[in-house]
């Protein structure tokens, strides 16, 4: 198996982070922490970006380049002969969202205009704060990248990837898919991979009454849908089979994939899906008007438009300013945690929208795209979102934090308080029972009750939603397999994060240190499960590595596959942990906004 080598100094820490990212040594305590090392580790030199962070062994291009034709346009890509992978980048799937198309639904690109398109490198990433690794960012960013096996004409199955980043950070070029595609050929199940940009922050997820009235909510989700439509229309030109698409994403990317599943497009945009640490209401769903202040703060930070706040004319003003002005508002909440980190994200958008009602109302009656799925989380999803080192985690503090995340209440106040209080009572005060799990009495310098709130947060935002989703799949007779990632992160973050949110990301792309055989083996297993599922609709095709059988999640056998290195690391266990608390969440969608 081919794997990239990340620099040995990645194990080093905040001082390296400071050097790489031009940030203070305190980076590892900031909101950026979880993404900093991860994005460096996943950055792909084979897209022409960030070559210093990864070994060049699998990244030597043949500049004669592969060629394909789409209509009257000739696309010239890049061949990576060492990996046997062709790359086509910066392919527009929608009209540029500029000028009057800014803050409007995407317009599908139906023609590339003829001539020759230089597709040898990735395009700019969408506008976002604190871009790293020398990447160019641009408002003209609705593009996608394609990785395909060299010399294979197809049609072959397609994997459609959406990156995460809290709806703040994301880029098609952040994730190097060369190793995953190369592995697909090695195991005899070739696939083509598509990675798409989508609009972020206030440009992708505007909030407030004016945005609701204009019908422009959840634009980033609509971007992803448009990219999927482009794949349906055009992937044949690259050797892909539009009838065999598997959508997969992690964190925000998985949230978007989950939202798309509720649209029940006919025919479906994909025949299978992989959901990783993100469901429709991982960020508890609210109405756009509930985040009016977020929108006002953003517009108020743009000098040319500040006086339009509250006037109903913010959209006209924002469409008229130049794009450099759009980033003048300093609205990235660096020092906040929980859902406060994400003031711009998916929201309930009314009768004609993508999310007219709480998702549980639809899944309960089978109103979702009914396809096979893989679904899972990491073990310690919670700590990343609640880490205030100096906080005093009293019951009052915990109640206020949880309540803030799920207000305004969708039920009467007395029942809301009663339910939330009962939920808190189901979690032990003993730090040995909190998250990060299996760390005993260790509190990592935090108030001991930090681990209790971390357990609650992980269950509320991730574990309960994964369980509810898989139970809905079982109810309607759909194949589903569940996993829990329990391998602690290597070098990306402090120990108090445990097996943290996004820790599995590098493994699914084969981006692990080749000098660590156990990590290479785990990455091989993960890639083989994913590739098996994308090509045969089961993770157990018997091809590639001699990996453990992954049991299907069924009514009589609700089990998860643990993913971890070492003896006993790949084993199954019953999906019954925190059953009473998780059942309380599932049974009270109006309280927990799911």
C-alpha cells in the first residue's frame, strides 16, 4: 500500500504549529486546534499545494498530462505515474457566485465554454478566515477535483467527498485522494473520486429574517447538491458511472450529506452513503431568525453595509461590494466553544426549503433517501467542543451551556427544564466515567467535571444521532453498518481530546506514517472497508486486506465495529452505552432540536 509520509516534526507540537501557521504558541488551546495539524497532514502535494508537508514520493507529476473532452472543451490534467492516478482540478460545476449571483442559490454549469481548460491543479478554496499553506482563496470557488485511475476507461464507481470544517474551513484541495484511488486499483475495485468546494460562513449559510424571506438559506448545502447534479451529468467523460455514486463526508461534510438524504431526490444522487461524525442536527437546528444577531454582527462589520443592519436591505448592499470587503468583518469566534463556534450553518428553512421540519419528523416515517450506509463516530467527540481550561464546571454552568445550545425551546419551558435536568442526572460526577473515556481519574489540568460535560456533549451532538439514524435504517429494512473510532490521534492534539473528533480522517485517505506498521495496517483496513462498500454495497467483499468481518447493524444485532490498532483493536461491541441518556435525547426531539 502506498502511504504519504508526514514530516517527523509533526509530533512536535505548538512550536511547529506556530512556525507553520504564523500563530502564537497557544494555538493548541484555540478553536483552530483540531484543524491545524489535520489539514497540514492531509494537504495534497499532488494538487500543486503545500508540497513541504508531505513526502513527494507519490507526488511526481507527468507534465504531458491526461486529456479528456467535455462538450467542446478539452481538459488537460496531470498524471502521477508513481501512484497510477490521473488528476483533474479546478473544474467549475456552477456559475461563479459573483455580483448579482452572490448570496443566491447556485446555477448549474452546463458548458465549460470550449477551448482548453488547464485542470492540472486545484482551484481556489472558498472565502474563509485564516487560510493556510499558501492556498489561494476566492469567491469564485464552486469547483471540484477528480482523481481517477490511469488507463482505466470505465465506467467505474464514483466516491463523492465533502470535507468538514465547521462550515468555516474547507477546501477540495485539503484532502489528497491519490492513495485511496491507488488502493482501489491494487485491490481490484477501481474507483474515481470527486471532491467539491462549497460556500462557507455567512456567504454559504446566511442567517436572519431577510435571508429567510429571500429564500437563500443553506446555500452551501445547495452547492453540494449542484455538484452532485454535475456529476450525474458529466462524470461519464472521466470514466465514472453515475449510477454507482457513494457520497461520503466527515463532520460538516457528513452533516451536508445527511441533509441531502432528506430531500429524497428522484432518482437519488447516490446509491450509498458513508456518514462520519456528523448528522443533520449535530449542530442543533434552529430557525434563521434565531441567529439574527449573527447576521447583524457580520453585516455590521463591513463598513459599506453597516448602516443597512435591520433595514431589510443588507443583501442588496452585500451584492454590490467588492469581495475583499466581505472578509472585513472579524466574526470568526476564536474563543467560543459549543455551537457558539458555528453561528453560520444549516438551519430550518421553511415549507419550500431543504429543512422544513426537524429531521426526526422525516426519518420517523421513512422520508429520506433509502440507500445502504456506513455510519460512525469517534469515541471522544465531546471534549473538542467544550475545552475552557479555567472554567468551573458546576451544575449551573453545565445546565446553562447545554441550554444555550438548544434554545430557543421548541417546547414549554417547564418541560424543557425538567428534561434537561433529568438528562444531566444520568451522568456520573466521577471523572473516571467521563470523556475522554478510559483515562481514569486523570483530568488533564481541567476541573474534574469537565469530563462529565464532555460525555454529555458527545452524546447529545453525535452518539445519539448516529444511533437514531441507524435505528431508522433498520426500521425501514435498509442495510447499515456502524463503527466507533477508538484510536487516539497521532500528534494532532493534546491527550485530553482522547480519540477525538476527526481523528479517523487521515486513515481513510491512507495518509499515515509508513514507519508505523500498525497505523499502516489500520489505514489499509479502513480504505478497504470504504472501497468495498463503494463498489459492492457491503464492507465485506473479501478483497484486499484480511480484515475482520464487519457485522451488519440489525434489530437483533445492534453492534458497532471498534476501529483501533493492536490486538483486539478491531472488534465489535453492543450499541448500548449510555442507553438511558441517549434514549432520552432520541425521545425528545423538540427539546434537543433534532
